[in-house]
């Protein structure tokens, strides 16, 4: 295979990269510059078309699941080095760690190897970042799409950017740079809760909770220090499944006993109100505890994509000081849009919130909330009104398909589709939990586009019939 300038950038260390810049100004034997000679052969990628290259050097050290190890990151944009800095890096993910293409979490560090907030690839400054590795999602775009749609709805969702990753001189393919969910003025913008704020108004926020697997959890399993358990069993539970809420912010190791008691009592009061006979009462019912509009948007994003993990895994919620509980931000939709072959995950004509009916023996089930909320005519009216509004804009089929075409055009012009799938030759084979196995990227995109079209049509009817 002929090497382009882009391939040089992907394969070389920073020193080699700088050498290449020198070489491209040199001349060949006949006086033609090397750069011009390559262009003449039609194998270059224009600087303007390149997506960012993230080069990480660990000095040969293997990156573990945890803890983070020292490394250096160099970012090249449009052929120019724009960022060089120390980082700490580790492998991240749960079931995705089975794949050879690993996802990574990293934090920016100063010269003393202390965490430091810095802007990265144009995103607002923070210290914690994620390099998500699309692998079983052979379109490469599922997470990118849903996060863009979520921000278009007006709430916060992680900013994303396609990049290519070079790790210790080895090209690793297309990644998605993402913001980690954090309490921050530019991310989840809620009050910074201090350890001495344990009474009165101070105690009311901010908090971030999650329903998720225990990967990376303090203690390695659920316990009273890192989580609290709902007194309400999930609908259709067939064994001893429960719903646990993990402390995401403040972290389990930082949250005080008073803060644990406050937020666990608040969520339980919400659940009590939702389960009560007066659940529709505007003062005594669930509306006194939650921001219903955020629940509606969260519901519609999960249903639009039939997210097989929706509501039961990677599910975040937050509460600001003196505010009600809100759903979100959304997270981890790589198995959505028809990409899972279990529990109806590949179907376009089932409700994601009814997961428990299809897979009652799964360890992680959906809380009873969503069935109950949809029994309230007021909440149901909000769902129908919001769906109708979005179908005329953000959720219009043409708008969604245009986003997908834009992603693919960006990756194709950069040559990144070709080199990603040269590195990861996964077409025509089953990668857990694929519902569809295409022979090419075009096949995969065709399947996803057709699935979305069918899903939109089905939801138009299904939401109308609720």
C-alpha cells in the first residue's frame, strides 16, 4: 500500500512527524518536491480534509484498566501540531473491554503530573476526557448521532469529535473524543457541593446519580457507601433484581453521610409519590419532585434509538440546589439504532422501556418509573406534544439522515474510513452483539438508515396510540 502524508502522521512518533515536515520541503532527484510528487500520484489527503490525529506516547508502557499511567499526548489538526501535554491514561468501559480496539479515559496534567483543566480540541476546559472506540458499531457514528441530537433538544450532552488515534507508533483507527460526565460549568452545570454543606439549602444540591454496572465503583460492588437501593422492585422482575442508584457526584469517597441521606431520601420520596394513588396530583404526586420535561426528552431519545441499555444502564440523573430531579445526560448508545441481537434490541417496532417484559431474568432491569409516568394523562400529553414538535425539526427523517451523511462525508474525505477498516477488518463477521452483519461500511450505513426510517414511522403510530 502506498503511504500518504496522512499515513506518515498516523504511523510516526512526534520526532518522525517533524522530520516529515522537513522532508516534504526537500526535492527529489529530478527537482520536483516530494510533496508535489505525492500529490501528482493522487494519494494525498488535503490538510483541510484531515480529522484530528491524537498521538499518545506511553514510552512503551502497557495501559491498564486502572490506575492511570503517565503518558504524553500530541494533537495534530489540519497537518499542524496544536497541542502537546502530559496526561494520565487508562482503559475504560465494561463489556467493551473484550474488544481488541480499546476505549481510553485520560486526564490532562501539568508539569508536576497534577490534574489540570485545559481546553482540548476546541472543547471547554476540563481535565477528564474519553477516547471512545467504536468497534461493534461498524457505522462508527451511533454515539455521535445521539449526542448531537440530544444537544439539539436544548440540554447538555457530551460534545464529540471524530479523531484518529496513534498509540506508541501504532495506528488504532477512528475514535470519538468525548467529554466525560462531570459537574462543571460547561458540562453538568450544577452547584459544587462541599463536604461542609450538610444542612439547610446547602444540602439540596448538586448531586449526580447513575444506574449502571459497578465497573470502576468504589469497593468493586454495590454497598451502602457507594449507592442506595430503591424500595420498589422493577416490573416483571423474575428473581431478586433491584434498582440501585450510585453516587456519581459527589463521588462515593467524598460524599458525606448527611448528603447520602438527603439525596437517597429525596429519590425515595419521589418514588413513593409516583407509586401512590395520588401520583397524578400536582402537589402531592411525582411532579413535586421531578422536572417532567427532562424525563420526556430522555424518554424520546431512548425510544427513538430503541436503546437496549436504556433506562437500566449508563443512566444518569442530577439535582441542583433548590431544584427538582432531572434526567440525563444521556450516555452510551453504541448498541442502539438496531445494533443488538438480544431482548428486542434489533427491532424497530418495540418499546425500549418495556425491556423487562422481554427479558425479565436480566440482572439489570428498567425501574418502574416509565410505565407509571405514562399512566398520567398530563405526562403522556407532554410526550405526544414534544414528539410532534421534534418530528417537525430535530427528529425529521431528512434532518437525521443529513447528519449521518455529514459524518460519513467527513470520515471519507479524511481517508479515515479506509484506514480504520484496513486496521480492523470486521466486515462480514459477527461482533457481539450485532443484529446485522454487513459486507461493507455502505451496507452498515444502509441498514442503519433504513432502520431509523422504519423506527420513525412506527413511533409516529405507537406514540399516537399511547
